[in-house]
C-alpha cells in the first residue's frame, strides 16, 4: 500500500465539496453547521492540489445541501466543486456558480440601510471584480452599498 495516500471510506449517498481554498474550509464547515450532523463527515485540509497549492475537502454521507447553502458557498468560495454521490457513483459533478442575485443570505454592511432598521429581507445583486473572475462583489438593492462577499456577514 502507498503510505503517501490517505484512505477514506466511500459513501453510498451524499456529497463531496472539493477544491475548497484551504483558508476558507472552516468558514464553510461553520456555514453548513457540520458539527450538528449525526451522519459521517470527513474533513481534510491543506491537501495537495494541482490547481491550488493547498485545498480542503468535505465529504458528507447521507446528507445533501440546499440551493441556499450552495449560494452561500459560492459567495465564500466560487471555485468549489460539488459532487453528488448516489449508490457509490458520482451522479453530478459541477462547480458552484455565483447567483446573479441573493435574497436573505447576507447582512448589508451599511448601518443606515433600511434592511438593518426594518424587518425585511436583504437583497443583493452579485457581480465579479473586473480584475478577477473569482472576487465576488455584492451591491445592496436598497442602499447601493458595494462590498466584497468575503467582507459581509452571512445570515
């Protein structure tokens, strides 16, 4: 057996989040509240990667993520790949995609924004920075405040 490789048990049904930037792995772990799951979860960090020098991976057995959770993951780390496993086979493999708009997922950083004073759902238009296809910008629909996704508070 090659001792350079880590063996992880295959999962019958669930998901694998791969190509997570190592520095964002534990933010995604917290976002998904993986500490509360009762099904098997495998978390690997600082693993070798051809794309990035280091990456993280999350493997969840018998658990799937909602479209809202996928949108939050995309805001934090748009380079993440989602693999859906059914009966030990990868049935879907895709990179998470930035939505064009997010509602009720993040708090507006502008303290004077109406969404911070009234009981209403936040709404942001999503774009990427001109000099980078990976840096996500959010613009509040109500006050127009623009901010990077990594700087906002997720709800």
